């Protein structure tokens, strides 16, 4: 087995680990978002401005995660193309 093939397999393994870890992190974030929604439904004492701020944080976090995932996928695609052309 040549070095190029070994490196490509290592990158594929790394991508699989990243994808699984990201999926787990997303599941935790989804559960936390549901928990926050439940809390908001029961917390009548919390002002609307506070709820809006927290919802913006959750939305910004979700957007950041989606952007990060897209960036990582693009970079893994570039690395795959590099090894295919090398």
C-alpha cells in the first residue's frame, strides 16, 4: 500500500469521526433548544427581551455550527480532490 492511499484513508477516517462527533453535538444542541423552549413556556416571569436575547444566541449558535460544518465539508472535499490528482 502506498503512502498516498494511507493518507487518503486517514483523511476519510478523520472525516467520519468529525461527522459523527458533529452529529452528536447537533443532537445535544437540539435537545438543549427544546429544553429552553419548555423553560420559556413555564417562565412567565422572564421578560420578552430576555427571551428574545436568548433565542438570538441560540440562532447565532446554530448558524455558526452550520457554517462550520459547511466549511469543513468543503475542505474535506478539497483534500480528497488533492489526493485524487496527486
